[in-house]
C-alpha cells in the first residue's frame, strides 16, 4: 500500500526504533503522530518530519485516552512500539519494575489497540504493528520479567488477529521481534552488568533502529492479501 497521506500513530517515538519508524514513514509521505514523554525530543522530531507531537505517559490510562482524543478522528496505522526493559530478575526483581513493565509493554499496548480500532476506516481497516522481541520467543538467561511481557505481546497480537477475523475486519496485525538493537533501552537492560554490553558491542554489529523501520515498511507495503504474522530479526552475529 502507498503510505502517502496515511496517518500513523507511533508510540515511543521520542527515541530509538520509534523515532526511526517516524522518519521512515514520513519519508514515504505518511503523516506521523508522535507520542512519548520526552516533549523536547518529540517536538524536534515533529519538526523534522512534519508530524505532530502529543506527550503522554502510557502508564496512565487517562493519559492514553487523552492522547487518542487529541489524535483526531482517523488513523490508518498504529505502531505500538513504546517499551521499557529495566532489569527484572524473577527471584529478586523490584515489584515496581514488574508493574511498570506490564503497564507499558502490555497494558498500554492493549489499550492503544482498543482505542485505535474504531479510528480505522470501517471498510478498509488499518494496520497494527506491535514490537515484541526475540525475548518473546525464547527466554534468554537474563530475560526475567521483560521476557514475560514480550511473550504477552505476541499472545495479545495473536488473540487480536483471531478476534478481528471473527468480526470480519480487514485490519491486519503483525509483530516484529528484534534481537539486539543499539538503542538506549540496552543501557537499562544491562544496568549493573555494563561490561557485558561493552563486550557485546565489541563482538557483534548490532541491528540499528533503521533496520527495524525497514521491517515495518515491508509489512505496510505488502499487498492487501498478505498479512505478516511476525518478523524475527537478529544481528547476524547474535548466537541465541
Ligand atoms: N533495543 C533492543 O535491543 C530491542 C530488542 C527487542 C525489542 N525491542 C523493543 O522495541 C521497542 C522500542 O525500544 P527501543 O529499543 O527503541 O528503546 P528506547 O530507545 O529506549 O525507546 C523506548 C521508547 O518508549 C517510550 N516510553 C517508555 N516508557 C514510556 C511511558 N511510560 N510512556 C510513554 N512512552 C514511554 C520512550 O519515550 P519517553 O522516554 O519519551 O517516554 C521511548 O520513546 C520496545 O518495545 C522494546 O522492548 C528493543
């Protein structure tokens, strides 16, 4: 599908993968609506992309509702990208981290999905792309509660797909499951074992946010009879 004049809402657009998706979509002629908490970063990106910035803390359901109320009447694409990865081992992780992981990575994604669906064209439907992770396919030793939330993203997406088919909707849903992408999220994930991240950066060429944006483009540009389920992308040097 041509992205010209399509309206795309991108969560977590202030950084990393979300920002790269915004640039890519804007480059294809889409009108991007950018959300996150970092107002300065969002405004800069809005200026660069001709998009619109709406700040919202996705841990707060009322702010999610305000975000959608401000988004306008129609969108064509929702990219549920916002996510966090604080260190959250099961045996002694901070319960506040568990709650926040659930709120941002799963509950917000699900609520954004609910609010986006009525905003898609009733006949043509829209596109929803959810950011899962390779940690949503297999649990790495350091995966902790983060991995649990990324498995949940895949389950939510699959459940949604069946519900949409049952309802006769033409909206297509997909997940993207990256391995290591060099973004600020990795600094959080490796907090306390920074030397591992340093070694990783020396040992492999990580994915870039632009690599993930290219996968988003692939999904969005597929012909209407093609529905991508999941794209797994790893740096070619990543072992697991
Ligand atoms: N980097 C990787 O290796 C990797 C691998 C697999 C999957 N992923 C997934 O890819 C997605 C994007 O991650 P990234 O690597 O691009 O990380 P990032 O650069 O840290 O970006 C995360 C984004 O999420 C937003 N966000 C976090 N908490 C939020 C909140 N409470 N309310 C609103 N927005 C919030 C941040 O915006 P503000 O700070 O402005 O709120 C930021 O824009 C995540 O879902 C992540 O799990 C990343």
